[in-house]
C-alpha cells in the first residue's frame, strides 16, 4: 500500500466557502425565527439565494405573526425615517420625530404584550438613512423585533448593525454556493428521483453552485427535455442547455437593443468577463441592471470581486451576430482583442464543459468558410490552441482517428502541447510504445504562451504535469508499476504544494486538474492500489472542478472496484445509471466499460437481476450481446484506460453465458494481444483471471507475468502459481488470504473460483472474514488518551462523524464508511455544528487541532 495521497488540489468537500446541504442556511434562519436566542440575522450571498432562504424560512412562521419588508432606495437614503414609512403607516398617530420617541412607539406596535416580536426584513441597507438604521438596531438589541438584514457583501452592512453582529445580537449567515454533493441532493429533490452524476455536474457547473439558479436550471432542463427520465434515473440529453433569455435570433436581438446595451454586450463578447466596478465607473450601471434582468448576461461573485460575463456560447453567438458595417467599425478592437480564434476556442471549451462536444466539433467544421477564414492567418500559438481544442473535442465524441488526423495535419504538431495531446490519444488506445516515443521527443522549451484569462487556458506547467501523468499511465500498463506510482505520488505532492501556496489556479485550472485525476485513477487501478483508487475516485466525485467526464469516469472506476470486491449489486446499479447516461451524452469509451460491468453483473447467480432461471439467462445474453456488439462497432477495441478491464469482464461473462472453454480462449487471446503490445499488467490480469477459473496449466505463465509486474496482486498471484507448481496447499491458502485482504474478494468466492472449493470450512471462514475486512474502511482512530472535551455533548454517531470529518473524509466517504445516506450525514453535521457553535468543516478541524496541540503541550 502506497502512502496516503494529499488530493487537496482537487478542492473536494467544504472549506467554509461552500454549503454541505441546500437547507443549511434555511435551518439557521428558521432557528432564529423560532426565537433561538438571537435578535435576528445578517444574511449575505447572491440575491436569488438570499430571497429563497428567507421565503423558505418564513413558511415555518405562524400565520398570525407580523412580517414587514423594508427596502433601501435613493428616497430612503435621503429621507429621514423614509424606509420606516410602511411601519409608520400602521400607527394610529404620528410618533415623535426624535429617535427615542420613534423607538418607544414602534416597540409597542411591533412587539405587543404576549405576542412574538414582528419579523422585519431589510434589503439594500446601504441605501437607508442612518436614523432608521439606529432605530432598527436598538429594537433588535431589545428583542422587540426579529431583524433580518440581507445584502450581497458584509461590507454593505451599516456600522450599527455590524456592531450588533460582533456582539452576537445578530447572527451572520452566509448563503454560500453548494458543494457538488449538496448539489446532487438538491437536483434529485427537484427531479423527484436519482439523477446521473454527469448531469448534476453539468448543472452545478453552469449554475456556479447557486441554490436558486441550480433549482431553476433543473426545472428548465426537465421542461425542455434536456433532462429526461431513463428508467429510474434522470439523465442529460444532447442539445443546448435552456437559456433564460427570450430565445430571439441574436442578430435581431442586437439590432433591437439600445446603443449602450449593445455596446456592452459586444465588449463582453470580445473581452470576456469584466469587473462590475470598472463598468459602473465608465457609466454602464443602468445597462448592467437591464441586461442582467433580461438574462443576456450574468453578474457573479468571484475571488477578485463581482464580474459581468456571458457564457462562451452566448459570446460566440453575439460575435457572429455583429453586422458587417458594425464589424468594420469594431475591426481594430476585434483584431487587438480577438486575433481570430478566441471566440471559437471559448465556445468549444464551453460546449465540452456542458457535456456536448459534438457541437464543439461542429465549430471546427465551420472554419472553412465565412468570417472564420481569418483562422488560416492566425498566429502559431492560435493554430496550436485550435488544434489542441479540436483534438480534445473529437476525443470526447470517440473519434480517435479524427483527433489524430487533426494533430498530424497541424503545422505545429511538434510543439509540446500537441505532442502531449497525441500521447494522450495513444494512451487511450493502449499504445504504450507510441506514448513513450512521443513523450521522449518533447522539446526542451515547454512554456508556450497561455490565452487570456477569459479563454480556455493551458499553461506550460499544466502541459508538463499532463506529460508526466500520461507517462505514468504507460508505465502502469507496461511493467513498471512502481515507477508509475512514484510519478503519481510526486505529482500529488507538487500539486498540493501549489495549493498551499495559493497559486494552484494560476498553474492549472480545476477542469484540467480533474483530467490529471482521471489518469491517476487509471494508474492506481492498473497497479491494484484499490483503496487509494477508491479514495481518489470519491474525491473526484466530491470535487469542485465541474468536469462531468472525470466524474463519470470516477463513478465507473468505483463500479469496477466493486466488481473486484464482490459487491455486484452496487456495481450493477452504478453501471445501469452510467449506461443510461452514456448512451445519450459522454465518451463512447466509457460506455464500453459501463456495458461490460452491466453484462458481467447480470450473469452472477443470485445477482441483482435475478439471473437464475431462463429469464435471468436471457437477460444476461441480451446485455452481453449489446456489450459485444458495441465493442465490435468501435474502431479499435482499445485497451487503454479501462478498455482492458472491459475486455476482461466480457471474457469472464462468456463463461457463464456460453462455455468455460470460450471464456478461457478469450482470456488467453487477450493475454497474447496485451503481451504483443507491451501491456504486461493487462497480460498478468488476463492470465490470473483464467487461472482462478481452474486453468492451472497456466501456472508457469502466471509466475512469469507476476514476477515481471509490481501490482498489489503480483506477489500473492506468484504464490498461487508456486502452490500449484510445488503442490503446496498451505501456500495456496496463504495466497488466497492475501488477495482477500488486498480487496480482491471476487477471486476468493467459492461460487466463482474452483481453487477455493477444496478448502476446509475454517479456511473458508477466514477468507470470508478477510474479504469483509477489506470492504470496510477504517474510521479515524480513537484518541489514545480518551475522548476530547469538545465531544462531550455529541452522540455516539456524531462523535464518529466528527472524527471522520477531522480526518478529511467527504460526506460521500462518511456515508459509505458509516453505512448511512449522504442526507443523514448532512443532518448529523448540522447538529454537530449547532451544538459546538461552529460554522463548518474548517472550524471543526481547527477545534480538533487546537485540542490536540494543547494536549501535547500538557
């Protein structure tokens, strides 16, 4: 077992800036409305999310409780007590004009004797006069009202109210974006059933994790048919995501806009995202409001502040809609800011990110005519970027030959970026010799210029990381698994270092980091590092990278690991959802693996599909036939990535559906093909698979391949081969026990492995115990010196979950370890944070670290 990987560079889970549950802010505000010791709350976050939180919390308030809404405005800012007009109108007589008299009269009105205090909701507090703020602050301090102030940033909160927050009279609540796991819960709640992880990732990324936007986008996708039901699951279909605009023709829309609105859209289309402060400073405040309200642009909060942006697809449509006369007017600006390819590149990147690479490929087909003719004159870096983007889009749709043709025909095919892209294609095919040949010819200068911040950036550092991890893939599939693991560990440490320095996003973007994680998963699976592979897969699923392909791949890897661990029911469930999604959107090579897992799980006796009896056999035959037909229809039946595992699973299915002789022939053919291609770990897997089905005549070849490789299974498989060659039953049992403990429970089940059938009852029990132990992850160890004081008020389950959170586990990992649902984990975490008066994972980890440090000092 290799040391634990850091994986913080994938940005999984929560760190105080993300919500673990869609209801987190709602529950906090409901508690305040119920009188939980606070005079009110200051709510910050996006406008739509703030409103949704307030409205949801108000549904729990009794109907007879008074609720008033006050809004800031230019009038309210300039008029003393102008914002209080709605409250003053309810009085029988005008109150005194001084603050003391105003507060005394309003106290009796807003908090009658024997009744709960009225709820006063204030928006835009920075546009309310100071006298009104003083009155509201004092009423809240005396608990005569429950005051809820909501605004976009904490800096918008007036000084008097900020002081009450510091005193604890007002509770600070931030409606943060959702983590991907919390986004999954929200989308499934809206859809009323399971939703594929691929679909959720696309929707989460497109809505930036906003609760309100994610909820609305899910509804829109269901209405438009973009999100459609397939069996029990909802999956994402092809076609564009629904847009909130009127859907007009872009040319007609631009012609109908006022001059300044049109100019603003053109600037955003050309320049990419722009700072809202800069636009307001140059006089575009009114246009920003009007275009945001119409859905033509979005205003988002980023680490650098608020930015206005269009999606890349909208920007490309706007660029295409600019009329010839207007284009001539903008010629100088266009040439300076978009040298002919940036808009195409951004649009292609956006199509890939939303799971629709077919549209990205179509963009490059169109480059032979029209305005895009200027691409022929693009700079070297421009042509390089375009070739890279087109090759990647073609890879996503399964057109490996087309992708390779694009790279071969590019004049820049000798640059580092395109050589690495070609190596990635060779890795998908499983051509390890070609991978090494390409990577060994990389030029010394690996620092090509990157695009501007609004484009699809790849940097020299990201190319270097990609080259290293692709080399690791080739080493893992060949005969240097130890070297491959060394590369993975070194790269993990390096990326974690970038993360700790705060420069990770400058080095390589989140989407591309998930691409690195895919290659690492391939390496760990090929090397038999099942626990580390599972840990990385779950981290990818929880990560905030927004890469739907990486999420789909990680889910498939988990399905394969469950097959290897003998957990066929969960593997079948994952595979069924993956097949339903991948038949509509996703990489065809991933569909190969999903079909193979589904076919394999269908032929297991007493399996999830009830395959005993004629109906079960018929079902298995149909699934196996579907998988075989798909494999034959592919251009090469590639053995890269998980292609070798797909072929291995289909070969094993052949024995149940056809005959053991056919299975053996197929496994031996796979081993011969892998050996001819230098895929020695694949040869080893195929030979060991046949050996475990009773083909003991393969013992010499198993010993040879096991000695050549360094996977986790190599040593026990070598012992198995020796046990047959030396006729040593004790060595046989020791080897089987080692396999069970390593997570290969599928190899030690009496129903599938003839080698196990002659063991004694006591030995079978030990194997069962070993296999069971490998399926359970060890929770965080108990503190050696007893339970820490901060855990005293927690229940047993809450203590267990707290330890797992401190150990860095995501909600998905905690759910699997504890045997409960993710939603139940979220509920326990809310109780833990409430009892300990903490705001999230980061504060819980700091509390535990402080306790540990204090104990060590003592």
